[in-house]
């Protein structure tokens, strides 16, 4: 499904064509960038969750209740 | 501010899907351009795909500032890419739903760099849904004569449609 639907605004003609080699290469670059960004976001989310759990555990060890800990993030 | 919208052209994706929807040979007879897009990406599993916009087949010189909300959190980010939204409905969204996007491009024939703005919302029967506002700059002085609209990861599904309007005082 590597086609482009193209409408010529001067003539109104609609054509369907295969993507060029350059366009296919750019799509590959875009897909790799998206995958990298997604992986980076997942790693960050996991690190954030781990840090939050660690902070809550330490606060709990200091004697704060669950409600008091929750109030800190409001 | 220009106040009259004129439909220039529209395109609808057929049964085979398409990687991009392109407007070419855009006339220089308007002040601004506006694209209204209803789209859905074939991206597997995920609820959303990103929308990329390309002017004059040039893939460089783009920077964007994004504000995004998903129903539970709000974020902002900068991108040095053709990013115009992350709210394109994908396979993880409710079947047969389509996201809505509007992209506005003022002064598209000027010899200055081109700004654009985009606002988008996804559609799905779930707690989390995407909406975003994008402020973009294409650091290029050429008049815009073509626009390509593409999902970053996958392809447009059938019935995705885009309409290009020209705006001027008349």
C-alpha cells in the first residue's frame, strides 16, 4: 500500500501513483524515528513510575499516611 | 483578516488505502490556506498515529510546538520534524471512527518563512482520547505549491478525506 493519492488543484484531476524511491526512504526514516520516540517514552514512563514508587515507600517509612502522601502530589 | 473560504480541491482514500494524500499545483490566488481532514491510520494496536505535513515535497526545515491532552494528563513538547498532530485515529480506536484535524497556513505565497497551526481531536469510545494544538514553522521562503498529508507510521484507510480551502478577502 505504498501509493499516494494526488489531486491537481489546477485541473481537478485525481491520480494514484506509486511512492518514489525518495519518498519510500523518507517513510522508513519516519517510521524508525517514531519507533525510537515511542521506546524513549516507554523508558521514561517506567523510570518515572519506579521513582514515584520509591519516593512513596520512603515517605511511608517516615510515618506519612497514604492520604498524606497523596496530598503531596495534588 | 481574510474572510472568504473557497473550496479548492478534495481527496478521498479508496479501498486500497494510501500512504499520503497530496494537493499539487495549488494556485497562488489566495491569501491563506486551510486543510480540513478526517482520517484514520492503519497503524496496528495503537490508539493513535502522528500526522505529518510536507510542503513542496521538502522534508527539512520544520519546527513545531505542541500542546497535548489525553483526558488524564496534559503535556507540551518541541519537535524538529513535520509533526502536525498525534491524534490520528488508529487501529486501537473504536472501529470506523475517524479523527478530525484543521490546519491553517497564513500567507502561503510570501517570501518569508511559513507558519502554520493545527488543531486535532481523536474519536474513540474509551476513557483516553487525544487532542492537541500545534504551532509550526517551516523555515523556507518558497511559496507553498503542494501539500502532502501522511500518517507517520502507517497509511490512510479507506474513507479518509481531506479538503483544501483558499481564503481571501472577496
